C-alpha cells in the first residue's frame, strides 16, 4: 500500500476472523471477495451447514448456487477490467480448488477423459475448471495491454491430500507431513515483466521457502530494504536472472508438543519425531488396477460360494454384505450427479480407495498430550545454565526420538536414509535445531469457546466474538 498499490484478495482467507481486525480489509486489502474458513462446499458455500461468503465485510448470499472457481475467476476478471492502468495492482487470488470437498461442475467432469478412479476423475475436473479460469485471467490481462507489465505467481502452500485424490508421487508422504510430498511445492512464475519472450522459460530448482515471497514481491515492486528481522529472503534476482540463491537452510517446522520437526541445510534434511505418520509413497493413479482387482476378486468369490451352496448362513451374510459394499464402491454407485454438479456420495469412498484418512492428514499435532511446564517443574539443571527450558527438554527427548537423514538433492524421494552413515551431519543439524529452539516461543492457543458458533450470528460464520 505504501508503494501506491491497490490491493485485492479474491478467494480463501483462512487467516483468522474472530474479530474484524483480523479480516482482510483490516489487514491491508482494499477489497475482499471470498470466504473466511479453511474449507466449504463449492456451490452452497457452507461449512458444517453454515454459510460463509463475503463481499468486503458484507454477507454475500448471491454467491449461493454458483461454483466458487467461476465466482473467483469472474471477480478477478472484473477487477482487472475496471482497474485504472495508471495505478499499480496487487491481486491475491487463493482459489478454493482443488481443496476438499471433491465437487466439480458436471460439464468439466463429462468432457475430461476418465482414469477409472472416481475421486481422481472429480479432482481432475476441478483442476480443469481452475486451469480455464487462470487462462481467462491471463487473456484479460493481454486484452487490456497489461501482460507485458505483469508478474504472475502460481504456487501452493502444501502437498496434495492423498485421501482426497491429490498426488505427490513420486515424493514421499502427504499433506500434514514434513516429508517432501507434504512440503515440496511446485509452481511457476510468468508475465512480461520477466522479459523471457514468448515460448521461452527456465527451470529453477534453487532452494526457496514460502516466507521468501514477501520480500521477493516487495523487491519486484521496487521496494528497497534489508532482510533484517525477516525469515524470508529476497529471491527476485534469482527468479529474474537465474543467479544463485542466498538461502542455504530452511526450517520445515519445529514444535515440542510433541517433539517434532525438520530442518534442511544445504542438500541435507534432518527429521525427528516420536513417531512418523503417513510416511509411505502414495501413487494414487496406480490404484486403478488394484481397485478393479479387489472388486473382481470379491465378486468371483461370491459366485463360487453361491454355486457350491455349502456355506453357513453367517458366512453367507458376510459375503452378501461384502458384495453390497463392493457394489457401492463401483464407480457408478460412488458418484452423485445433478444438472450442474458431480461429487462423491460419501467422502469416505476416497479414503477407502487410497487407504488413508483425511483426519490423519489434517491432524498436525499427532500426540498432543504433553506439557513443557510439567516437565520443567522437576527439571534438575545448573542454575547458571543459559539453556532455555525448551532446549533442555529437547536434549532429554532426543535419544528417544525417531530420526531420518536424507540428501534431498540426490534423493528427492527420500528412499535412502543416511542416518547411520553420516553421524557428523546429523550432529551438525541437531545442534542447529537446538540453537533455533533457544528462541522458541510457546504457542498461545485461546481456550475453546462457543461464542464463535454461527448459530450466534444468524447461521453465518462471522467475526465479533473474541
């Protein structure tokens, strides 16, 4: 704003809304069009049956019945068309797609080729609609003569949710993990301001963290400043000119309730936890054949038993139930379709196919049953020690923790654990983790309250309760 930009946000907020001061138009944006919560239905714009869609601070019931990707595309196009070319524009467009729930326009679902995996087909239709929206926005910029002066950033904030048909293959893990599948995002930067010309491009695999976007975009806008006090690093020169990045390390996450974290220095990544969850390699597109085999095997077994007629009633009932479940799992029975919408009849169908629960991916705190203060009360330590309570707790827990060490440059799929063969690197990274924990600030979660329930605000998710 200080650089003269008009700032718009169109899409998902999900950065707090218990008081108005936490909402977009109080946080530097001149206009807001979208929803506050983390996920909702694409057509009805409800979460837990309560409405959530806003135009600035006003509830926008007119959005009900329209697909969110289309709404956000139209709003973005309108902003670009009506914007005064003499003033700089910042448009933040966090599409809802392709976040759960799996809901797609029927037109996109029908026109796209099918994989044979119903949740994956819906996901692909959702992605197709978003892709069309991005294309329309780019064309609008070109039609207005602004493309040559545009910087377009398309990126992500986490890996795909396997339980909801997302794929991170061949990377390990899923959303909610610190493996590369949950954290290694891909994206692209485009626009005439890069000066690359039509049809040209550059692949860049240099280390960059999501916190780098703040100083990078400010630098691209012409702001001169130092990075003192920021976690982010200015990467504008890296993106525009391909020079080496000054970032040499990256914290994936660190917490002590329970002890869990990951850090990367150079090409080496150290991970630690009480126990690693969701740590497999999930190739969702390879489930097609397995899905078919399981269905056919169950059906053949049922036929054999019925022909012999030698089964007991209890076994017959079990097989009959199995056949009923198998029939429901068939793609023709999993899909729910209306004139304009295609979705799954039940979200659990996707979890069953991909063998992972969405609750597992959303549960960042797998075993939150510890209290740092409780342990520190009985902590015997040198009163002259400069170590923080968190560092002392980390020292006590470290021998009991599970660990991984990977060279994620040479081994991005995290298949070759170097923990036992490179103890000196493990120790170097451990000491860096310990150093960073010295400035660790314990998170502050307010006590649960019913004040924010939508029923207190005419069944609409709303600020004004904290």
